[in-house]
C-alpha cells in the first residue's frame, strides 16, 4: 500500500494531548502503526485498525517537540 496522506496533528487547546489524523492509504491495508517520538526518549506506538483515521496520545509533557 501507499503511505497515508494529509497527515495532521492537533492539540485542540489541550497541552497534554495530541491527536494525529490522516487520510487512508490506498491499497490493501491491514492496520496502521502510529509512532510518537520525543527525541532522546522511547517512542509511544499505537496499532490502529485499517478503518482508523485518527489516534489520540495523552499524558504528554507540555512544551516538548514530538515527532510523528
């Protein structure tokens, strides 16, 4: 399958939560693995079903730069 498209990250005014959204990849997708990384720390990974188009990461540290 192709990569997801239109990847977006929102916090909706909450400093401890990030919502990651995407448009479904084309092709046959079994699941999505979304990884949130804070450089110098372990990644947080969430496996999502093929029908998913978003995931929420919570209990995050305000003011840090995370990578999806």
